[in-house]
């Protein structure tokens, strides 16, 4: 069996499960059927009208013949011959989605020397990928650069990782993200600080939201093992130690500092005497 061409409408739009194409727009389907049916109808009429059949017989022959030809010839031919035109709006939409920018979060460790970031930007530029935001965290052996990237929809996670490695980055990680990533860590921390100021007992949930991490129960903390840097312990006097985990994505020093400051804020507010009302 001959494989379908990868750039054909059937290859791009057919369902992976049932193999059916989406329903084309009614207007285009009607025009396609008329274009295919009209020559058949004219030919059948020309052949039947010149016969010596009675009028009623001519009408029956025309009706039956036209119906059969429409069902078995016209509609399948229109769907096959004019497939590209019938599904042109869906194809344009599909291709537009394929080239639409996708947002990614990326991290990589670079040498703390001039030109290191420039190599990364050039490698990403070759993929038509734009750096929307960048945060730099000092770490042992260099700097950890954290990016929010806008890349064409056709660019894959593997291509981004290869670009980061080829430009001198190490320990690179890439994750799909949303526009919420554009809110930087400082902004999120201030918003959550306001939340804790109103309700200090919200500290564990607020820190988990800030770090996009999961809270471990004491039993889970004993049983679960994680890579270095993916577990963070926040000591508190009234909650006890709170342990957060984020598998595959180590916490940065800045994130750890923000989490500890939120814990300090909650401790201060929790032990502050309630303001006495007016006598």
C-alpha cells in the first residue's frame, strides 16, 4: 500500500484514531458538489431527452440516474479531487497553530565570563527563539541563567536543549510554560506576602505556590528520595519544618531565600499581639 504524502490534506487533518477528515464548511461543500454534479446532470439530460421514452419514464430515468450518480460518483469525486480546496480553511488554521509561538521555561549553568550569554542568545536566535525574560543566580562553578522563551510551535524541547548545550550550557532543563511565567519571582513573592499578612497560617500553601512545588508530609519526607537540590526545608517555630519537593527542577538560591523570607514574615505576624480595639 502506498503511504500518504506527509504534506497532503489527509496526512495533516485526518484523525489518528478513526482516519476521518473533519467536516468541510457547508458553502465549500455545496460549491464542490455543484461543480462535479453539473457536467454529469447535463450529460444525463442530453442522453435521455433525445430518447423516445414516455415523459413519465424520462422523469424517472433522470431522477434515478442523477441520484445514483450523485451518491456514487459526484460526492466521492468532489471529496477526493477538491480535498485541498474543501479543507483549505482548516489547513490554514492548522498551519497557523503549528507556527504560533510557544512559551518555554529554560535553565542552564554557564561560565561566569564575558560572552557566555551571547553564545546562548545566538544559538536560540538560529531557532527563531526570543528571550522574553532572564534571571541570573550565582551558583558554584558559574551562574544559573533562567529564561522564559518564545519559540515557534515547530521547535521542540530537544532542539532547545541542544541549543543550550551547544552554546556552552550545562545541566540544562526545559519545560513548557504559560504567560504566567512572565510574572517574575519578586512579583509573585510580594503578592504572596500580602496573602500571608492577612492569614499567616497560609504559609505552606503560599510557599508551594511560589515555588511551584509539592508539600511533603513527614512520612513522605522519610520515604521519598529526590535528586540533590530538588528538596527544600523551611524551618518554622509554629508549623515545624516544612519540606517542599520539585522533582527534576532544583531550587535556586533566590527561590530558597524568598521562601525563607516568607516564613520569617509569617512567624512575625503569628506572634504579633492582636491590636486592641477602641475602648
